[in-house]
């Protein structure tokens, strides 16, 4: 029962993550907390997935050529640490580590453009708004382009919308605009197991929403208000990033669903459909034209001296 209560706490956190992906994570948490042995074939898959993630990150780094830096945003988004890097699946990205990498690239004078390569189902809401603000600010210093390659859902879409331009691969998907959390009531299961829990607390709402009793209307209303607050911030950020009214975000853009490339373009969720290589080529051409149009520092110095 302890592992079920841990999962209940896990689900009670507000998430900007595709529900089916959170269900899979909850299953992993339950297995960990129950101390269940991992079958050999599962360990083999975990190791294979870990190696695949590392290979993809290395391949992404290799694409950072010239003045364009590619910054990966893969897997479940968390604020601190990489909580699912040792389980099967796409791994995770820490918003804190991503922010640090972004700041390093902004400070690097040899980097003129940044491409965020996204493949993520979303994640925790914590740290996402702050990262989106960082990207918005970064745009004033250098062009920041994002691509859903092949998934930018929920929190990942929130982050992608902060970029100067946002693309999706032909077979990719974006969206899942929404926030959710869950409450699980284990009171009956505990009763049947012969366990009676008495909560001793101070503070009127300290144990509100606990899994040992049914969720009352007041507690549910508060949980709903938390979800609504994050949803308001989410939709406001999307509206700002995409340059559309908030009503368009709330009344369209999939209404919480992920959409394919063509549908996403039709609803102004992205700027276009392109492969990773096509986006990179566009950025290289833009860099060349900018270099051609703008005189070098030495040329500008000579021009200034000629005017004296």
C-alpha cells in the first residue's frame, strides 16, 4: 500500500505532460517503491535506451557547426536532475541544466544562432515558465529557433513557443496544451486491509487532498484553481509566443490534443513544416546573408576612420 500512496502523491503534482506518459512514469515509481525486481529483459531495454539517448545527443552536438549551436530538449521535462534517465524511454531534461546551457551559448561570441531540437511529451510545470522567459529574453540577443523533432507536447510546446521561430517535422506532432493532476482515495482499500489512518495536523488546510479520505468539494475546488492558474500562464505564454489572442489558444489549437504537422500550421501553432536538416540549412543561409550584409568589425572601424 505504501507504494500506491507514493504514486498518489506523484499524481497530485500539477503536470503539463501527456496523460499516457505520466501513467507510464507512475508505473515506474510504483515498481521502485515496491522494491520489485526488474526482469533481465527490462534491464537490457533500459541500457539500450540509455545508449540510444546518448548517441542522439552526440549526433545533435555534431550538428552544431559554424556559428549555429544545436541545443537538445529530449524526454520528460523536470526542474532539477534527470529523474527518469535510468528507466526505459526517452530520458529527461532538467530546466535548470537547459537554462545553464542556453546562457553559455548566449555568452559565446562564436555562436550567432541557437536551434532547440525538441522531442518531448512535456513534464512537470515547475521551472517551465521561467525557462520560457529565458528563451524570450535570449531572442533579443540572438535568433533562437525551435523544431518539434518529432514531438513537442504540453510543457515542451510551452517552451518551443518562446522561440523566434517554431517548426515541426513532416511526421511530427505539437500541442497537448493543458495542465492536470489527480487525486486518489485509498480509504476503502486501507479499511479492507484493516488499516485506519488518523491525521494529526496544524493549519486548516495542511492535510487537504490527502489520499486517506475522499476529496471534498472545497479541496477539489482548490486543486482546480491550481490547475487553472498554470493553464492561464500556459495559454498566455503560447498566445505571446505565437502572436495570437488567448481566446484562439483556449478555443482552438487542439483543445488539449496533440495535432499533426499540417493541422498545426493551419491553427498557427508553428511557423511551418520542415525537417531538421531543412531548418538548419535555412539558418545557415540566414547567417551567410547577415554576414554579407553586415560589414566586419575591421571594415566598420576603417569606415569610421575614413569619416574623421
